[in-house]
C-alpha cells in the first residue's frame, strides 16, 4: 500500500466574488467529487483575487507540486475576465486567438442575437500551445495548457466541461468513504475513534460533529483506497459504538 | 485614495472534509462578510488537508503577508483535531494546557453528562503565549496567537467566535458594493461595462452572468471604499443599460 502512487490535483479559484462573500463557491465540492471518481485526490485549494500577478503566483506554485491543476473563473467576455492573460504570463507564452475556438464561437453565435461580437471573440483567446476543453453547455470552450485545466466559474458550465473531460485523466484508486453516524457528542467517543483508527492501518477516520433537533451528534467518516478495509472498519466502529450504548446509523445522520 | 492603508486578511481552511467534497464550506463567505464590516479585505484563502506540515506551511506563508490570518477547523476533542499542534509547531512554541481555557471547560462541563473527560480537556490545549477567543455557543474557546485567529470549523461555532470578536480588530473603510442586474447576456454589454469602469477611477465592476427561467442575465457589482462613488457609478451604469435597451434592476436579479 505504501508504495502505491497517489495522484493529486490542486484548484485555484479565481474570484473577487468569492472573497467578497457575495457568492458561495460550489466548484470545490463538485471538482473534489469528480476527481475522486478518477482516483485523484484534491490536495489543496487557493482562492485568489482577480489580479494577474496573484493568479500567476498561485498557478506556478501549484502546477509544479501536483499532477493536475484546475482553475475556475475569469474566462468570460468581460473586462474582469483575465485568467487567460494571467496563465499565459505565468507560462511565459503569448496570448493568441485559437483558430479552433474561433470556429466554435462562429458556429455557436451564427444566428444568435448580436452574432459574434468583439467581446465574445475574447473567449477565443488562449495561451499559445493550448488545447481546448469542450463546453456542450454554452459554446465557449475551456482550455488545457500543460497540466493546467482552465474551467469556467459558473458551476453549471464548469460541470459541463468536467463531464466532457470524464475518463480522460489518469489516476489511481478512488478513495472509498464509509459514514457511520451516532447521536453521540464526539468528545464522548474520542477514545473509541482513536483506537478503531489505530487498529486498522490504511484508514483515516474523520469526526464531524453537529447540533440538530435539539441534540448533539456526529458523523464519522472512514476513508481508504481499500474499499473492503473501509467497510470492515465501518462495521467495527458501528459495533464499538453499540457497545458504548449508542445506536449507530449506517450512511450517517 | 492611493495612499489609503488597505487592511488585508487571509483564511486557512483546515479540512479533509472540504477537500473530499463531503462538506460544503460556509466559513469563507461568513468570514468575508464579517471582515468587510471591519474594513478588512479577505485577500486569499487556502484549503489544506489535516496534516501538520501542510497547515504549518500555509499559516507561516500567510501570517507574514497579511494583517490578520484566520484558520477554521480542527480544534475539537478528537484525534483528527491537530490545528493547535500544527500552529504551535509553525510558531516554534510548545503546546500547553491554558489555565483559563481549563477553567472555562470545567465550568462548562460541570453537571453535563460525562463531565470534563480527557478528550474534552484536549480543547484546553493552546500554543504557549496564546490568548483565548470566547465561544458563547458551545464553551470550548477559540485561540489568538500573534495575528492568527484560530476558529472552530462548525459554521455556527465560528460565527459565535466572530460575534465575540466584533469591534476588536483595526481596519480601514469597508468596501461598499452596489449591484445592478439586467436581463442582458454579459457579452452584449461588455463594452459599456468597460467604459463605465474607466470613467470612474476608484471603482471595480465585476460581471456575474447567470442562466435562469429560460434566459440569460447578469449582475454587475460595483465595489469601492467610497460609497458615494459606488452609488454614482451604479446610477450611471443603470442609465447606460437603459439607453442600450435593457431594464436595469437595482440590487440585482
């Protein structure tokens, strides 16, 4: 197990709207889930403002450390969409009009009101050397440059680009999660959790407390790339909770 | 305006549960809003896994760059709560049992089922030299060490700690946001947006498109520390949208 190759990815969320508190990010959770299906672990996320240098710093720091880097946001048609410029600068390559992207936009906007305006043509700009990521949802493509995948910020459009990418990334074994819930304050079962984790090398147990319907409870999440091991640990944890007087709930509360 | 001191903060979200996609973070938006009320800008967020070294790297990188650093997560009673150890290591100080925190927990758990167990006493551990952040919600305090504010991960508890901190942090002028919405695809009004932003130095205009009820639309968010300027820009943008044939909606759609 120890020698198993672990594939990791990072995400740079480009977004003043997230940092201002105006918009609730939804791309972290959706990308994490998608990556896990491919056996790739989301290992780090950075949220940075809409500033060329700050985007470039984060992109260069993270693309070197991980197998894959994703970015979300800033690839639309307006003046505040500067991701392409920032990533081209980070790679030290010029921005070009990508012929294939231009063709996609020409086809998409043919017959639509306004047609392919200069503003919309901004969405055909890519760093030199880039490939395109198909966007079945709204035309304008995402961009792949080296190990960097540049996605839209609107969650539906990002999802559509991920959908088109499904099955194309190399990874390892997905992490399997097994959740057991109990109406137990986590501090009452802390020893039992630690002992269970120690008894099953290769699993990690996370404890996530909540207060709901007037009472404390916790969900315990067992994670492992070995699904059988995760399930066996879950069964053992449930048994130990039962012996401690709690009523474990498979799948969590 | 250019010489105005800008106060910035960063946030380190400590959480395998966020990186696995299991849990949707709510602390970024809540902290961003709270900071802005204090005239402090949330300038960067990093989400890191529950690993001592990765937490320490992020904390040391960001506490040096910003006026304030916040962390959320990993200060509970279970084995996966390692934030205190990670931050003590990052500062190069030992972990101690904080006498005041111990007293708070003794008072809180007196008469509650189970009492002050060894697991719960973990929540009295702090890096040496730390002060406490009151937690009216559930007893166990947050921690302040230098310019680092260590908050709980459960959003209600983090909110309670922020509530207790309200008014105690020095900042500058809050950013005022004015939102104007229109049933316009952003690409149709990109020029108009750019020109309006250029005409009002000291404002930034963000464009946030959506697809809803079968049609495209956008919200335009004008931000400035000068509230009058933000409102004047918003009025001007609404007028320009009207002249372009759209029906602007104050406050957004």
